[in-house]
């Protein structure tokens, strides 16, 4: 497993980095097993997104992208 983005400052090292690309993933192996290996010809990657209270695992053919959001009038908007 390795980070998807650079650590910007030493404060970010206090908690494990939030975005990970998982190598030799047991989740991906189990996905292929349960789907009868019909997707083994696809280049699927396991990504893990961590917070203090949650872990979200994503299997995807494309690398995720991240956008900054700002809140305006109780609506989240993409920051440009």
C-alpha cells in the first residue's frame, strides 16, 4: 500500500495518510473469486480512503480525482 499524494507538511504525518493505493489486495482477489473471474482482463485497482472513524474501499479501473469543495448557502460547490 502506498500514498496517492505527497505529504504537504509534517502535521499530516500525525495521522496515517488518507488516500492509499493497495497492492496485493485481498479485497480485489475476493472480488475476482466471487465474480467467477470474469473481470480479470480488466486493470482494476483497490483504493482505500481512511479517516479517524471510517475506511472506504473502492475497486476501480480509473484512478480517483479529488476536488476542493466550498460551502455556500448550505450547498457544497466545487472550488475552481
